[in-house]
C-alpha cells in the first residue's frame, strides 16, 4: 500500500509539470488522452499485465487480524475511509487546504493574496494522485487479483461522473458517490427494472442536475435548506440594502489635511511601461501613494487604469520602469510576494472566492479565530451566514466581505479597482466609509473609481490618466471642472485644450 501510494504520488507530480499551465477543457482532454494511452498501450504490455491472469494481490494479515474474511475487510475499509475523510477535512481547514480551495476558485485573486499558484497546484496534483493510488491498492486487495480490464478508461469516466454529480468538492460527498455507484444498480435491478436503458436515463438526469448545481446535488442540499429557512434574508441591525449591518462610525467627511509626506512612499511607480500580449497600454506612468493617503486615479474607459492596478499589484510585469514598496524595489516580485509585502489588490468585480464559505474567505486573511470574531461583531449579517458560500451573497455583501478582514490587519497599500461597481447608493456609502477607516489606520490607498463625486469626497490626491499617461496629479482642492471633464470625456471643457503633461507632485 505504501509503495503504490508513493508511486502514484510521484507519477502525479510528474504529470502535473506539463499540466500546470492547462485548465478547463484542455486539462480534461489531456487527462482523458493519458487514460486511453495507459489503457490501450501501457496496460497491454505482457510484462506489466502478467498475461491474462493478472497479478494476485493477497489480502493483508496483521497479527490476529486476518482481512481475508469479508467482514473483517469491510470493517477495515470503513475505518480507512473514515480516517481518510477526517484527514481531508483537517487539510481543508488548514492554511494549505484553504490555499488549494482559493486557487481552484479564483487563481488570479489567490495570487494577489500571496498564494503561490504553481506550488499549490503541484502539491494538489501530488496529494490527489497519492490518494488515488492508495484507493487503487485497496480496490485490488479487495478483489485479491488485478487485471488489465479492472481499470479501463471508460470505467474511470463513469466513476468520475458519479463523483462530480454527487459533489466532488467534499470528501464525504465522494463517499456518498461510492455508495450510489455500488448500491443503486442492485436496487434498481431488484426492485425497479432490469432494463439497460434506465441507467443511461439516470446518467442523463444527473447531467441535467449538474448543470443546475455545478457543485453537485449533495453540495446543493445545504444551500437549499438554508434558503428554505429564510436565513438569506436576515434583517441587519441597521438599515442597509446589502443585508450587512455596520457599527456606527463617523461619516467619511472630506479631509482637507495635506497628504502625509513621510518618505519613502508606501507605493511608488516610476516610468512604468506595461501592456497586454505585446500591446502597450501604459507609457511612462509616475505615481506615488503615501501611508495614510487616498490617491484617486480617474480617467476614461481604456485609459489604462486597471492596468496600473494590476501592474502595481504584480499581476503584470512592466516592460520598463520600477515599482517600489516602502522604498524597496519590488519590480521583479510577483503578485504573491508583493501581497506578502503588504500590497493588497481588491480587483474589479469583488476580491472574494465564491465557492468558499464566508468563514473560509476570512480565514485566508485572518487565521486567528478572535480576529474573525471581531469581524463578525462588526458585520452582523456576515456572522449570521458564516457557513454560506460567498458566491450566494449580494454584490454589496461580497464587497464588504472583501474589505472586512483588512480592517483587522490593515495592509501597507490597498489597490481597489472599481470598489463601488454595481452597488446600490447606500452600499457605496458603506464601502467608502470602510476605505476612509483604512486610510485613518495608516494604509495607503490607490482607488480607481468611475463615480467622481464619491471618490472626490474622500480622496487626498487626484491623478488623471489619459492614453496611458498621467496628465495631471495634485491635491484634491486643486481639482477643476475642466480637468474632470477631460479625465472622463478625453477632451477639455474649453473646446479641446490640451492637458498639461507631466506630474506636478512627486
């Protein structure tokens, strides 16, 4: 068993190396091709299959415990499955397990959270292959003999389909799938019909159910039960269209104090040139964000605002220029290292992991239980639904969930791309109130926002981005209507006057 598990784990790590860059259909097709290659070529070699008789695998004997008895073997299997499920549950609740779930849910957001996607995927491939190898050894030991026809590619496809339809994301659902695969055909044959068409019909119905519930029918039970109880509509302690209550805080009044000039800046971009797939977007961007300062980056669609955010966070490597974090050159650091250094990205469209529960989302950033409890005390609506997948929350709740853990551990720099996108006005006020709290806690904030009135109400410094260049940067008090018009319309209010080039503030 140990040899088979280790051999399968090593093979899984080897297969993972070329598969790390694949995803979705490409990875599925590559896996299917390898399965048929093993089935039709590798397992047809006489020295490996041991002819038509196969290999004899005697059942193990441990002192007085002889597993050659079917009852003893059954008890042993139950114990092993229970231990495996418990171990996987512990792994899921560990930092490494949450990192795996985060990478599966949203790789880009996981990278921005400081998680090494490549290392996590490699570990996941190795672990799952070892677990599959252990299961294969137990299956062969149960049958006492293994032949080339016991592990065909088509059999593997049926197993995979049953597990996915039941719910592949939880180990206990895989146990349910195994019981369904082993028991249901006998029940159908004995009590319903022996027709060969019924299993095909049931297989098709399972596919329809999977289209409705992508996580599997077992995973959907808890969500549906929760909806029946009406807990999704929990009334918050204070009126809010998001369903999440916020403790009374001082409103985000405009700040007339000058931005903190403590060198070096928390984040500084110098001469940044960057783009996508060889197409240049940014052409020499210079920008600085100091601790305890909100810098609003304004500009029309297509100006390159999101590219600035992704470059500052490390998701895009600049072709020219340098990125400094607290005076340290972080240009060559990726998103994971930069996040660990205190630069956090809240990407456009919510920086959460939809398939993880609220508590698991918070645990990725706040490992200590008391820190998460402090979040729940502040956000009563989140506390009432801590076991609910974050993807079932409203847009406003998701944005508040993305920002809530930062209040407990403020980063050096928060880069927020469209934090109010698609939110109701009341939720927008809540979001900007949280951003002001982060600023007051000493974090530097770089905000990209389409709502000019709201962002100008909290910003200390305003920068205009046009055609990949910062056309003006200065204190909020110096913002003029013609500059604002140019930032959003691409033209000056006086009939096309060119904007002043360069940056007026270091």
